[in-house]
C-alpha cells in the first residue's frame, strides 16, 4: 500500500467529515473542511511517526506539512529522502 493510500485510509477511518458529505480530495485542507481539528493534528502526527518511523520536530508541525493528504505525502517523502541520504 502506498504512503498516500495509508494516509488516506487513516484520515477516512479516524476523522469524520462534518457538514458536507463530499468526497475528500487529496489537496483539500483537512482543517478547512472540518475533517481535522487541533487535537486531530496531534493524532495524525502520532500516526505518521509510528507508521512511517519518522520523527516530527516542533518546527515541522505546520500546515505546510499536515493540512492535506498531498502535503502529508510530500512531507513523508522528504523525510524518507533525508533518512536515506
């Protein structure tokens, strides 16, 4: 299963979309759609750290890294490149 598929499955299974029942797109903001709140971000970070064996620094806890499935995937791919280097 790809990183994208794993992240999407986690989000869909753990965070209910409030309001609209529209399908979540990979580029959709998890916060703006109401899918994830600040507590949910912490759960998401814990999942990412445990599942993908990465450490998320305080300076990395920003929307640019965790506000959409696309951004999470890019963040994880970058972390894997750093680890491999």
